[in-house]
C-alpha cells in the first residue's frame, strides 16, 4: 500500500478513543466507518462528504440531460441529491448526541465512495413539518396510532441523506451504508425519497432491497402553478408495525 492509499482511511482511524464508533472490512478494497461529531478530524471528513455531495446535486443531473438526447437515458435512475449542505450545517447536525456519519472508503483508490448521515427524529419532524406540507399515511399499511407508537420507540433514527460517488454507482455501496446503519440503529430507521418533480428510483430500490417499507407520502405545500413536491416515507423494520397489529 502506497502513501497515497493511506490518506482517507487514516483520517477515520486516527481517533480510536472517542470519534471512531465502528470500523468494518467490506468486500474488495472497501472499509466501512461510523464516526460521531467528536472525531478529531471531523472538519476534514465533513469536507470529503461535501465534495461527494456536490457532484450528486439534482441540478447537475438535469443540466446534463438538457444538453443531450434523453432517449433511453438512465442518469436519473441513479441516486441524486436535491439539497446541498454547508460544511457548518453538516457539523451542526453531527454535534447532536444521536447523529452519526457512516462512510465507505475505497482504500486502493484513496477515495470516499459514499456516506450516510442519520440523526434523531427531530430532523424528520423538521423536514415534514405540518407548516410546510402534509404527511399522508397509507392506512392499508399503517394507522396514525401505529405510526405514533413507532416513532415513539427509543432508538429509532432518521436517515437524513445518503450519497454514493458517481464512480461507485451500482457497486453495492448504498446497501453497505444501509446495513452498517441498521447495525448501529437496530430499533429502527426512517427515510424520505423524492417522488416529484423527479423520482429518485435508485434510492427507493435500495431501501426496499434492504427491507424498508413505504408507508406514506409527504406533500409539500406549493403554489398551484408550481410542480408538486412529494416524497415517499419509508420505515425499517416493517415487522415492528406487524407486531403492533397483533
């Protein structure tokens, strides 16, 4: 292993006392890391996340689509992100007690392959605030009371964002990020996936592949002349809801 290949992984591994929560060898040359906001190199690690995120912004995908024939184009079948954080915002979320950052590093190429940020349900409530829109549960799947019981369970967290570098799409990175998160947040996880104006099918498929289940739609309040903004709400494990029915 040359000196360059040590760089990114060494950022995560330099704080074994309080910042690094988990390290796990994955397939090929990939390692998974989970860190908290107290990590010694949190600034540099967050900068890597922001760099990865910036290449996944929806505007970059749609701009590319507008510049060429979109027939049979599958750019938007890959994962994209609609909101970019500032470095300060990312660090702010990570400064809260329940927030953790899950990362996968390609050791051979010294690169961050993907990341997942999960936090307390406080951030879910902010994103689906009744002042901004309306959460419509699928009553054939879950009742209002069951949903309230689910989110009142101690240890359930909200996946605020998943990002996989475009060089690593369709290599199982998203699945590895989710599995690592499930190990750390075994009581449950929630996630929102954009439906409109563009459907983020890659994220939805990845969640469903890993036993997440859609339970409703969040509709943002928009002027009538505007394109509707909708997101699908997923939860894991869905067996917890089955249990509540008994």
